[in-house]
C-alpha cells in the first residue's frame, strides 16, 4: 500500500500546482497515515468496526483517487423531485455544480479554502483526508439570513471509478441569527470505493442548523463521515441520519456546546439487510451551563447485518444545569443479525440531568398475531410494526417538507 500511496500522492501534487510549503504539509500527513494505517479494533473508537479488515475484505487493493482534471457530466435524473432546493453536486469527488438560485446572492459567500488543513479529528482518516483532498470550500451564511430553500449535497459516483479512495472536505459557517437546512444525499453507481468525508459546522449566536444525512440507495461502497459542530450561545443543531444503503457506513458526530442555552439533537435510523455493517458514533460535549442534548437511535436488522452505536455525553465542571438524554433501541429480525451499543456518561458537574438507555429484541409475536387476526397477512403485520417503531424517530424531524421526503424514502405510511 505504501508504494501505491506515494505514486498517487505524486500525481495529485503534480495536478494541483501546489507551493512547496503546501506539498510539505500534505507530505507530513501522508507520512502520518502511512505510519498509522486504517483504523482497526485496537483503537477503542473502532472496537465494533475494524475498517482495515473491512477494506481488505470488500475492496482488496485500494488506490487513492488523484485525477481531478477531467469534468464529469451532471446527471439531472438523480435530483430530488417535488422539493425546490439549492444544489452542490459532487461526482467522483469533484465539485461539478454549485447552485444557490433560490437565495439572495449577497447573503451567501463561497470561499475557496484549497490550502487549509483539517485539524478536527486526530485519527488516521483525518491524515488521509489532509494528504489527498483536492479542494475545500467554506459556505458562509451571513448575519440574519435564513436560506429560503434547503441545500442538497449530492454525493454521486459512477462506473468510471473502482477500488478508489475519495477524500472530501466542506466547512459551513452560520453567522448570528442565520439558518440552514442541509441534506446529504448519497447516490452511487460505482462499486468498491471508499469515501472519506469531513465536515466542520460553526454556529454563531442564535444560529440554526438542520442536517439530514441520507444513505438510502443500495451500493457496494464503504463510507466514513466525520462531522464537527461548534455551537455558540442559543444555537441549535439538529442531525438526522438514515443509514441503510452502503455496504459499510460510519457516521461520527462531535458536537461542542460552547455557549449558554445551546442545544444539540441527534436522531438516527439503521435499516440493514444482507451483510451490511453500519455505525453511528456521537460525542456531545457540554462545556458551559444550561445546555441541552437529545439522542435517539433505532435499528431494524435482518439477515447477517450489523449495527453499532457509540454515544457519549460529556459534561465538564462548568456545565451546571446540563440536560442530556440518550436512547438506543434495536429490533433483530434474525439470529444472525447483530447490534452493539456503548453508551457513556462522563460528568464533572453536580447540578445536571443526564440519562442513557438501550434495549434490543425481536418483534412481538403476540402483536403480529393480533394484527393477522384483524385481516393482515404476516408480511403486512411485520411491516406495520416496523414502521411504527421507526416513525418515532422520523417524527423528531422538525422540518415538515423534509420529514415527508424521509417518510417517502423509507416507505413509511401513517
């Protein structure tokens, strides 16, 4: 792998026309990644999802995508119908389209940050991202502006790539009293690639971020997404994760509640079959007084699928009057399916209200029998119970337009 890394790194350096200083910085992170390798079970954060073994099994020999010189045609058929929205379109790791036609152009600024370095997470995937990221953009929503329409980030790959690693990075800054509705929509026709994505969200006073991550469509790719959220006074973040389509997907959320009366909400759904393996890991850091967090993760697992949830609430000594809640529930439809959970509370303040819980089990056969006695067949009864189980999470979505979109994608009927 070392030889392949060096070869692909030389290609990206040649194509990007970087300064000597930037090349040295990227080389530093490349060497870090070579020394550390992909995360494995020896690392506590990866005890349930050994990425090194997953890549070896699902992909084998991996090369590191470095040819961003050729444009890709945008396939408009992947665009969401029935929802007016702004767009940023990634194809094979390259930004091909940025469209904010519904917004006031002077209220949004797009800043090219090609030479910045991501220092958000100290793991080898961050090193890999720093070494190979092509372009990094910062989207600034200015003071007092609330986007009229949602922004959808289309993450698409096509058959031109196989057994490749793609690295992406985006930053969002929401100025005072601004708001953004953001949908990450993954749609792949490629196979056996590894996507490594880093986001940073900076929420100023009274800003509101609603982020919906949708991995619905079947694909054979492996994905990792790290999301860092910094929140000032009275800001609100709402993150929803639908994790179902990829062979493997790990979403990490690190949220720092830095300002008083800031709030963070994380809700997620695993709906997995076959041999899929997905994970959500969250760390909510309550760093000042009067902050609130709520987390609800539900899983429906069948065949030989696996899901894992690691959720941590950290409360430092200054964070009095913290309100933190965390709950995970799973329905296992087969003996071969597997759900792993690791809830954590780390509290250094005494005037707090924090709790966590977890439960897993099979569908209630008595409930199925009852529904069948009312005229439904077995399949319909099972589907109705599963929909009712998942609906509780979807109802946490506070945006009605996007809530209906998610319901349609999942096939939930009320």
